[in-house]
């Protein structure tokens, strides 16, 4: 052992004293600093910052380190080192020594990057958050480095030529690293994570990430064991007789690493199967039409301390002649224990289930998805983990996910902190808490287990994640401002005593009217994509989201949310195309210009810097006259939409803000499923002033 | 002190030299080219892919990965002598700049021959698969990465530094290719042949400007590297140790 440690130190010194290796260190540091500029640190979280640096370091380092490691690994196999090979110990320890020094050397070389990142994290996010994020370095970076070292050792031994071996490995790694696939792919040793939340960390990806990392550690060990087997054949050492103990140890380790690789790989693939399901549109459509035939729908759910559904029971009373046996939308992670149908009038159905809720990939992907998937919003409707439990009224945590339950009974451990709930009754029985909802009207039923910090601002309450950054504070301020303005304009009230709660995974805000609570998305691809480059446009997005939450407060309208944030960056083309196609039957999207115009009014009222209401409306007028060619818009405008927008502006200019907000309230009353017919809206624009004031309209 | 001798260069001697430089000094280049050819031909004949997919995959190999592989292999040609401590012997017969240039040109003649043959066969198997001009244009990025590696190797007198620098630039260009394409457009995109068949759908009309631009850079770097090698710093550095 003493000799091994001495050799280890000597080899490590050789590696570290090689000046060329520090070029690698410098390049990694430069890339880390350039890709994560200090100026952008206030806009991110400690976890996000370190994950990004660790990932980019991993990408660059894995490829460049191949050259350094192979050069170091094959150094003694070249001519002129015969005196070393004449010693048996050198040959015996060669592989383990080189691999160990490879890992230690890598850690030494990236230490400047790690130290600087840590110092910046402490400075920007505090010591506690910086320390908490250290595990990210370990989990993101160490398995791929172990894998690269193992594969380099094996290929290096087999080919025994630095350039050819490095060429082969770099091509393999380069090809694998740029594959645009997710965590579930066994080839990907350096994954790109989709989820990054200050509240739930990597959230639904955590379990997969752990399996993936364990898989790669085991694969690395297995490759190293194979390399052990070929050392005798490929190294210029004096062949010695191996002891039985060594042979047995290598055999057991090889088998164990192979077995564990298969085990973790299998678990990863199984989880990937559950996670990669896509929404079943046919069943959703069929179920939606059957919901109205439910005479009663009762749910009984018991959660365990880790968020798993220990027992779930759905009881349905259904009008005769209906069959809902194939209409369950239960989450793929949940298993049905019992399904019983008792014929009669009404038909009684009982469905019992249990299991762990799995959030499917499409529900949180940061990439654009097909329109029909985007349109259903956050369809799973729940997140059930230790660090956050939340339930939406409509979601795949109950079998008939699109039907509103009449009665919900939820039992969960009493020691789980309840952050928000809309239950009608609440009681504690021993160490369990019982929550009950009768005809729940709110979208969000429960938020529990999250470590929010609650900030009191006069009568308002703002929930913050454990490490709120500048970005979070700015976002809350924006949401708070628009929330207040909506109250003022629509209810002529201050909206005091309101609560703002950020929630991961959801894609749009929810206005829970009775509690005056606005539940906002912690991070939304659709709303935040423009942040922080254009504050005025971002404010437009936030204002639209707040208005949308008000508009959809009594109905579920994710398709409207999709329509409103479908981004019309290519309006210059789409406008022309839409004009050509205007003769065809197309969807009536008149709610969009109405909500958009209301949002513009809110932004103008909030006096957001850089926002010019008149100039913006002028450019839409020019677009209508085909005098402007390109304009930013949050959604795809049809010529009809632009026309409606201009008419709304004229209406506003003529009759004033009060009349406009009155128009919005009237339009809301006439809307159905979030949508209002274009003709109805135009009729309102034309007739509303007459009805209210008897003033003649002149639009 | 560098000794120089004048040798009479007969055709027989010249052919022997070419044979030596291509087949003896760096046989791994030939192996790499043969393997690339086999993979490309396999993809050409693979019926389960659409023609557009085959074009994209083949250009991914020939336009993105082959250049870095060629650069990796050719970079060690001159450094072989330095790393093996035999640069002084080589230097006594021929100037290191000339030796480097001769080897680089020979390797690129080999690669050019390979490209012409490969594209010829592929176009014969599937007529019109790739424009024949690609046999020439694909050489440009291979030359670019080779010259970048050679320049850094010459500056630092270390093969590894050259490889790391070249590889680093390749990695940056490759991983950030979507941003690069958005920022600079097809005219300055280093992997244009790939971009033509990839989702960027780069216009083929940008090929001439793009290749001229990179060829000029290549010749500039080539000249600097040649001057550096001519000063025989490899030997001077070696003799100081």
C-alpha cells in the first residue's frame, strides 16, 4: 500500500507538473466564464448556474481530456521505459494507478474553475446555496469523467497508439455528446437536463438522473475490469503468476459491475418508458364527452410521506348505457388494483389504484412540442414528491382526469407542511391530516411540502423559493403589479390581502378568486423566453398571463393559453398567408386580440419603461394597410385579429378606459370555454356604449 | 548547427520518398480513410434511410468528423521526429519547414485522391447524390483544422498543445454551430457541406464564398506555420534540453 501511495503521488506529480495539461485547465476556465458571464448571474439560481457550468465543463472537458489522459496513460508504454516494466509491482498497479491519477488529475485541473464558480456562487447566492449545489458538480461531472477514463484506458490498451486511439474515442464521444436525446438514452453519458427549479431542483428528472449516473459509474467500472483482463496481453510487462485472491476479486468485481450496469440500465429504460408516454387524444376526447353523464364522482386518496399514492379510490355513478371502462387517463406510474362495475341505474363504478406518480416528459420539456400537445397545458395536473406535493382539480392523479370531481377526500401525513389549500374542511386525526373538497371550484387544490419563504408586503403575502434571486423578485413584482391593476380596473378594488405563489411545472397562472390568490408559474418557456432582453415585451407577457388567469378562473382553458403565447415572430409571413387563406374556414380566435389589448392597457398603466402604446398600435394599423412588413407579436395574428385590435383601440380612445374594462367584463360573460365569437365581440364594441350611456357610437 | 547536404532527386528517389512518407510515416491516415470510406459506402447503400438522411449522415462524417481526424493524424507527422528526438537527423538533410510542407501536401494529395474516388463511387451508386465539387471543398475544412493544429504545435513545440488547441476550436465550432449559423450565416459557417443537408438547409450558392474565405485563412496560417518551422525551432528547443 505504501509503495502504491508513493507511486500514486509520483504519477500525480508527473501529471500535474506537465505544463501542457494546464492549458486544458485554462481553456475549461475560459469556456466556463464566457458561457456564464458574471453579468447574468443575478438572473439565475445557484443550482442553475452550477448545473450549467458543470455541464459545459463536462462537454468540453470530456473531449479534451481524452488527449491528456491517453498521453499520460500510454507514456510508459513507449520506448525507453524498460527499467520500469522490469519491476512486477509497476505492471501490477499500472491500470489502477493510471485511472486513479486520471481522476485525481482531472479534479486538480478543473479546481480553478470549481473554486472560481464556488466563490461567485457564494457572492451571488450565499454560502448555504453554494454548498447545497456542490453535489451537482459531483453528480454531473464525476460519472462521465470516470467513463471517459475507463474507455480511454481500454481503447488505449487495445490500440496502443495515442493518435489513433484518441481519434476513435473523440469521434465516438463527439457523436454521442451532440445527440439531441434526453436522459433515458443509455448512450448519453453527459445529459442535458430540462428541469431546473429553485423549489424542486431537477424535479421529475432527479430519479432518472440518479439512475443514469449510477449506470455510468457501473459501466465505467466494468470497462475498467475488461481493461484489467487485457493488461497482461497488451502491456510490455514481465508476465507473473496471479494470486487466486486477485483473480477472484477481479472476477467478482467484473460480474458485480456488469450485473449493476444491467440493473440500473433496466431501471432507467423502464422509467423512460413510463416517462415518454404522450397524451392519448382519442381517450381525452371521448372522456370529455362522457363527463356530463357522470351523476357523481367521488375521490378518496391517501398519500404516503414520500408523496406516493398509497391508496386511491374513484367512485363514479353514471347514467345507464355508458361505458367508461376504457376511458381512464390514470398516470402511467399508477397501477389499477381493482375495477368494479355494478350495473343498475345509475351504474356504479369503483376503481382502486396505487403507485408513484410519474411526470411525463412532454409536460415539462423546454423544447417546442406539437401544437396539440402544447394546447393541453400541464395535463398531468399533479406533482407528488417529498419536496413538493401539488394537486390540480383536473389531472391524471385520478382516473377520469378531465371530469370535475364532486367530492375529494385526501389523507396525508400531518407533518407535511401545507403551503396552500382550497379544502372546505380540514381535520387532523392522529398523525394524519384529512382534507375534503365538495364541488371544488378552484383549479389548484393543494400545495404542500415546499420550503417557501413568506414575505409580507403590507397586506399582501409573497411566497418565495428558498433562494430567491433578483430574477424571482423582479418577476414577483411584475405579477404583483398587474394583479393589483386587474383588481382595480375590473372590480374597482385595491385587491388587498392577496397572495402570490410561484409553482413549478404549471404553464399558466391560476386566479383562485375566493382566496385572492394568484398561483404563477415558477418558470414558463412561453412567458419567460424573452427575459431579460426586452422588459416591455416581458411585461406584456406577464400582463397577458395575469389577465388569462382571471379570464379562465371559472373554466379550464389551456388551449387559449397556448393561443395567446404561440408567438407570432414570423407575423410578416403569416399575415400574408393568413390573408390568402382568409376565405377558408378558420378558428375564431377573437379572444386573443381582446386579451392582448387589455394586457397592453395594463402595461401602459404600469408605466413600464420602453413601452409605447401608441407607436405599437400605429404599427398594427400600418400592418393592416400592408404598409408595415414585420412586427413582433406574442401570437399569430390573422387579419381579422388585427382589425379587431384596431377597433378595440378606437373604442378605447373614444369612450375611455372605464368603458373598455366594462366591455371586457361583458365579453367574459359571453365567452364559452375561454373563447368568444368574433361577431359577438364586434357587436359588443358597437352596441355597448349605447346600452350603458346612450351615447351614439361612431366607429 | 544545422548541416545541409545536396541530394540529386531522381524520379525513382522521389517515388520512394512519396511511398515512404505516405505508407511508412503515417499509415494510420490510410487506415482512417479506408474506415471512413467503408462507413460512407455502407450509408450510401443502406436502404432503410431516405436519400436526404443518407446525404446528411455522410456529410456529417465527411464534413464534420473527418477534418478533425485528418488534422489529428497529420499533426504528428513532423512532430514525430521531435517527439522521437530525431529532428536533428531530419534537419541535417532537409529544412524542417520544407519537410513539414512536403508531408502536409502529400497527405492532402492522398486525402484529395480519396475524396475524388469516394464521391465518384457514391455518385455512381446513387447518381447526383453529391455535387462533384465537394471532393475539393471538403478538403478546405480538413486543411483548416490541420493548419490550426500545426500552427499551435509549431508555436509551442508540442504536439499535444497543437492537438488541444485544434480540438478545442473544433469543439467550440461544433457545439455552438446553431448559434454560429444564426450569427454569421452560411457564408462563414465552417461545416457548410453538412449545413446544406442538415436542418439549416444552407444554400449551395454560399459554397464558393465560404470556401474561398476559409482557403485564404488556411493559406495565411500555412505561411505563418511554414515560417515558424523554417526557423527550425524544433531542433533548437530540443538541443537546449
